[in-house]
C-alpha cells in the first residue's frame, strides 16, 4: 500500500456479520435531485459500498426500500446550508440537506460511519461551525512548494488547461470527505502571473474540476500587480486608476470562474509589496480589493502576519499594534487571517493576542499543516492536539468561555463570514504528504474546521481505522502514539515555551547559537535571550510588555511562573537558572530533564510502532519505521545541541542520572552539513 488512497480506503469489510448487515441495509442508491454534486455523492457511495460489500450497488432515481436516499430538503435540526441529517436503520438510510454540497458531506459521513464499523441504526444532524474551510497552498508557478516536504506541487501549470491530472479529482474527493470547501491555489508570496489571462484559463480548468466537490478557488495576489501587469505607475490603493484596474481584473476573473472564492493577500510582510508602500493602511488595501468584488460572492482574506526588523522591539506585538487601530474600518467583505500564535507556527505558541479583541472585524484562523517547524515530513507529529489547544484557549474577551474557537466560528462577536485556513502539506509524492502520518494532519485539520469541538483523540481514532487498521487493540496503540507525538516533539526541541531556534533558512534541526542572520529579529538569541542570569523572554514588562495585550484573566494565568502552565513559561518569563519551579526542579534541571525525556520518548514511540507490525500494511510500516529512526537520531541532535549551547551560560552540570553527550558543541554544529542541509 503506497498510501495514495489516503483515508478513502473502501476495502471489503472483514467482519462478516457486519458486512452482511451493510449489504442488506443498502442495496441501491437513490438520487432524487440530479446535479453534478449529487452525482458525485452517489458515485462515491456506490464506490464505497461496492468496495465494502464486494457487491455492485446501483444508482437509481425512483424511491425504493433498503436504499440510501439523497434528498434535497429541510430539517429543523440543520442550521446551515451545508448541513445535513442522516436517518439510518438496518433497512436503509435517508440523507437530507438544503444543498447538494450538504448531501455530499452527508454521503461521506455515512461512509465514514460504515468504514469505522459503527452501528447502522442512528440519527445524525450536523452543520459546519465555520463557513470557509480552506487549504492555503504555498505552491509556485514553477512547481516548487514553499515549505513543502512532499515532492513538487500537485498543480501542473505547464499542462493546464489542456491536461487534467486525475490527482485533481482525488484531491477534491479527499477534501470533500472532510468538509474542506475552499483552496487558495498559489503561494501567498505571490507571483502576478496568476492574474494573467494565460493563468486564469488554467485556474478555470482547476476550478471546474473542484466545483462539483463543493470546493471554491481563491487566488493569492501580488499587491503590485497593477504596475507589473497593468503598466500603471503606481499600485496605490487610493489611486482611481489602480482601483479601476482591480475592478476590471476582478470582472475578468469572474468571466472564467463565476463562483470565484476571492483573494488571499500577504502585503507588507517579509518584503512583499503592499499599501504601506504608498503611505496607506492595510484597511485601505483590503477595502479596495473588497470594493472590486462588489456584486460578487467572493471575499478578501487579508493576512495579519506582519512584523518589522527591530532588534529592540518585540515581534510578538507587531501585528496586534498594526491592526488593532483598524478594527471597525474594514469593508464587510474583508476577513483578517491571523496565525494561531503571535510569532510563526512554532511547535507551541500561546494563542495570538488578536483573537477576541476584534469585535468589528471577522478574524480567520491560519494553521500550518505542513510541518515547517515540526520536523518536515520526517518527524511523526500529530498536530490535532496543538490545533485543539489553541481553539480551546480562553481569551476571556467576553468573560469566561470566550474561546478562540468561538471567535473563529463567529459566535463570540457575530462575524458575518467565518474562515479557518490550513497551510497545505500536499505534494506530488505518491502518498501526498511524504510522512504517512502527515495525512492525519490534513484529515484532522478538515475535521476541526468543520467542527472545532471534536476531540483530537476521536479524530485520530477515525483516521486510524480508515487508514491503518481496524483491530481494536492496534487502533488504541496507534491513537496513543499519535497523541503522545506532539508533546514529545516539543520536549526535545522547544521545552518550557522556548521558540525559534531552528536552523536558518531550512528551518530544520537546531541552531540555538544563531546570533547573526538576514534580519536582527530572525536570530535565535533574540528569542531565547539566554545569558548568565538565565533564560527566556520577559514579556511581563521587563524586555517587553506583550502580556498586557491579553485580557486581565489571561495575564493572571500566565503572569506567575508558580501557577502558570509551564508549557508557556519562557514565552513570558526570563528566569534565573536556579529559579525553583513548582515541579520542585530548578529551571535548568527542568529544561534538561525535558530534553532528555523527549529523546527517551522517541525510543518509546519506536518500540510502540514496532509492536504494531502485525497489524499494519508492510510498506507503510517500513516507511514509518525508517522515518522514526531518523527522528531518533535528530532528537539526539536537538537535545545535545541545546544542552551544550545553554550550558555555556548556565555553567551547570546535567541533573544526576542523565548521561553526558559524547560530542562537543563544535561537533553538533557540523551536523547541519553532515545531515545534508547545507
Ligand atoms: C509564505 O512565506 C512564509 C515563509 O516561508 C515561512 O518561513 C514563514 O513561516 O511564514 C511566511 C508566511 O507565512 O508568509
């Protein structure tokens, strides 16, 4: 099994009694309302049930007993257009939705039920919590993927619009199966090329493939396009010629793609052009594009990932400071997309302080599914617990229970448009994501975008049963291993709330010693602030007052190292090496203990995976086993590097019982070359 089928594995059900009951209950599929999308739903059900039962199931259009009926209609339990109900018994099932997309999601929900071996007797009513559930591809026109670790781009621009790669359809199925209904197809570091007629024709071809699966296409735009493509002398958002250019361009796009999703914009960030180049604000830029969208359904998603190169400033605060004064000035079609944390997709960040405090501007969540800072496609890191931690964090913006999830789903501030985006980890590798477990992160992102109250265990269990094994004992082990993987990764890389010490450029492996970089706020020392007197970034007023951006309750929760969640400790406090933590250990000893535990835990993961050999497809088993061996080697690399580097400042020995590395700081500094990273 090369993993190319993802979780959509419709193999013969092994449990004979269950297989017979499925066969008896669902003898045919009835489509009462014929559309492209209901056809897709029926085809999928047919494919799934034929696979599960080994019998060919037919599709018809007049009601009959013992069938799966797909029917457009309403039900008081359905809260949103894409919602659905399923009434299922041992004598057939009925799926109802006000929209054909809802019928498609209902079909996949029924398939998932059967695939995970659940009772056929059930009532289900679901509606997505977030409207736009989106993948952001950082894919370039030349086929490379920024921060992509699974081969080249899945979009073959040089073949489009002439040849449609069948993988586009597989991609659409996979997304629809987890409720993803939008995709921005190109990198936010955007080439203007994507707005040329030549490319619009290609993008149209992709949009036409994705449409029946309920997926809308977005384009990332380069703010300088009026100059680059239009030959204008400026791209000033208040210039009438520029405004007109975007208006025409937007009309042109709609001639190709009538249901165009909208624009995604990275502006005045990491060298990208933007409205500030002309003395204008983010709101001026976003509102101009929103005006151009007038009369259309589309929206403008404007990213808040902005920061300045100020060695004395605190990058943590910059997006907040630039955007907070603009709340209330954005066009209703604008959504501001905020990364989950204030810095940049670190393995663990406190939730971004912008969440909760933008009552007049819808904020979107941007998660990163691709593992830029989380071991690329080598380290096994199940990300759902991290996503969940952020979504469940309490902003206290409107009192207790004002979670980030409620900000994102619009219920806290009554947002009109709601968005959750994930930076995709898809690529041309046969199994789509490089690491077989990378698939679980794509899956989990979609499930959480649909319903952020699902638990990461439940999602892991579903995914495991659909993808790897249905044997209860093995499922339990795999889920356990997945649930441990992120905390383990954090322990051997960034324990106690450290951040941003990865190798420059490639963002892989440790480089805590990085003192000089392309920018002063891209060094490691800027973040960990290690010195003879201790470690950590004091954001309680000393080095920065960033903690004050949060509500008083959060400040209280994170203001005191004696009572706070130690996972965020060094994000907010600079502490003496000898400072005694509530664990009874000093900061130094706690830090080192965690680094060493992290490596031990990778050994545990290896053992656990090895014990699963009888239950897992051989090819997948060996694939993961090999990657775990590299992960172990690299966990040691992180541990030894961080210990040997920090020791220069703490001048302390390892806690008793921990074994001294056999190599020196000079040795570990060389590993970057030895491991083929430079
Ligand atoms: C697309 O650029 C990326 C950049 O590669 C990445 O290192 C950083 O995480 O964030 C940037 C962003 O999110 O804009």
